[in-house]
């Protein structure tokens, strides 16, 4: 049927031509990008798979770089340790020579000078070796201690015991000693240490004595956790001691006689338990009639130790804790009296050096939580102090022999650390190999999902080019049909 209102043939030709143009543009995009999937509309599921594989590949590539950097760090440490081992072997030769009798004092001094030079070189290696601007070897210079007697935190106003002496000695023999007076506090000690380091004359409570030159790098402070922190970056090996002072009161408190006729007792006033520590040297005396029981507490003694001693004394006394107080029962009509003479108390517990290990941690991952690995390699401190050679010298035959033993032990320590580092290097090298293989396989998988098949795409583009030309011709013919209608109309009378 001939119609002028709707040219169906033109519409069909136009629709087919539009579809051909769309397919042709898609083929051109595939060829220009090399990808079959250029948007989510091309293949939603395929795009999701390809993006996931791409994330895995990116994580593995960076993990390979991480492992390479980790190997570089560990090899830097290993190279430095090899130099330390060489120096220690030289020290063994010198110490062995000095251990032999027959050296003059001048020769022993010369040998010791050479040893000290070697130890200085070791200290320099430990403190200056770095990787990417970061120190390679752990070297903690900080020692900290909290309150020994009460377990509570310290403050600047915490009282020290009268006569309590705190001594700090570095690896070269320089010594600082602070002796507390009545009323001295932790704050006074901190000020005294910092004044000595800065060369300022201390004028507070207590007295200061020094031997040698106190390094300006020494410092003291109270940490936020209530511990006394003492550090010296120039000396990672410090010896800190706290010789306690005389306590103001005894642990048990004042003794009061009591009880009833025929059951005389003696009660000490302070609240205690069987595990309450007694002061070192604290003297407890209990008298009744013509007999006297005496007990002097040793380091580590407790109220429980005292009770055991009383009950086993054979004096007829019975000791127990009643109502939180130490009570002594005479077992008869003899009235009891007692005294508790204070002993020696140390304000600080043992000074503990902060961890001197530099943990090299290398993170590798395939982009998933289950495929992530954290490889840690502990790199210990390297210095004469950390190797147990802080006081080594060759000035006498006996000192040289002791130094030789210490140097041999240091060589074993360095060798063990080299072995540990070597094991970590091997592990990271194996990780790199596995990651490279994974990247290769995942890349092939990603390519198979998203890459364009060039041969097929070129064939399709040729087809669409032909269809485009035929579609244009068909559309032109459909439009000419309208002209034929006009010719019919023009022939009407």
C-alpha cells in the first residue's frame, strides 16, 4: 500500500542504520582501548571480576616492592653485623695476647687502647647504621622504675627515705650519686640529675657526688604512668642502683598490750596481711616476763615469715592476723610488750631498660585479609654495652682473660643475630618469587576477561562498515518512494 502519512520503510532503514552505527562505534572503542569491557554496560559480571583481579595485582606488585625494601633493610643490618664480627675477631686476638703473662704495663695499656678503639667502632656502627633515614639497630637508652614499697605511681612529691642513695654509672665509669636527706623527694632527685648533666650546681635537698664527667645527654623525668625515667642517648648501657634509706616507721606500727587476765595479748597497730613485705633490717622485739623474742627481717621477708618464726620459737607465743592486725598471744598471764624498729626501704623498684629491639616488619598481601602476611625480624641493639663489653679492659692478665670470655660470648650473640636476619631475608626472597608468579597468573586471567579479541573486533567492524553503507542506500531509496507519490498526485486532472 502506498501511503504519505507513515513511511514504514524509512523508519525500518533508519533504525537498522542507527543500530549499525552504535555497533560500529563500539568496535572502534574496543580497537582504540584494546579492551572488550569499557563500561559496566558492556559486561557487568566481567567488569566486576576484572576489577577484583586488578586490585589483587596492585596489592601483589606493592607487596613485591615492600619485600624488596625489607630485604634491603635486613641486608644493611647483616652487612653491619659482619663488620662487627670482624672487629670482635680482632679483639679476640688482642685479648688472647694480653691474657698471656709477660707483658709490661705499657704494653698492656697499648693493648687496652686498641681494644677500646674497637669497642668505639662497634658503638659507632650500632648508632649510625641507618636505612632510609631510620636507625637499623635497636638502641634503647631509657631505664624506668616505679615505687617499690607500695606499688603506687610516683610523683614529684613522693618522699625519699633519709639516707637513700641512687647511683647512676655509664659504660665508661662516670658515676652520679644522690643521697637523700630528711624531706627529700623524687622531684629533688630529678632536679639533681638534670643539674649535673647541665653543669649546674645543685642546691636542693640532699647531696650530690660525682666521679668523672657526667654527660650532658643524661636526663631524668617522671613519665605519665608514674615511673622515674632515666636516659642517656650517648650511653645505652647504664647501671642504676637504689640503696635504701632508713624508714620513718616500721611495717607493723606501735604495739599495744591487751587481752584479758590469763590471756595476755600484744597487738601491732598497722593493717597487714601475711604477704605484707617487711623492711630490710626491720627489727621486731617481743618481751614477756624474763624472755625476749627478736626477729630481724632480711630482704624479701614478709609478715607471714615473722608469724612462722614466732610460732616456731618455742617461747610459748602464738602469732596470727586478727582484724587485719598482727596479734601475739602469750598463752598465759604474762604481760607482753613489743617494739618495731624501722629497717631500710628503697623507694624505687628495679630499673628496667626499655626494649632495645628494633622490629623490622614487612607487610605483604594479595589484597585480601586472608592473604596478608606480616613478617617480623628482630634486630637487637649493637653496642659494647649490649654485647656485655661495657667494662671490658686488658690492663691486667685476669681482666684480659675475663674480657676474652666476654668477647667470645659477644661473637656468639652477633652470629645468632646474623643467622636470624639471614633466615628472614630468605623468607622475603621466597615471598617475592611467589608474588611474581601470582601477578603473572592473575594478569593472564584479567586479560582473558577484559581484553578485546582484535581479530574478531576487526571482522565485526568490516561487517558494520558494509551494513552502514547498505543502510544509507536503503534509507535513500525509502525516501525516494515519497517522491513517487508526489508524481502520482501531480498527474491528477
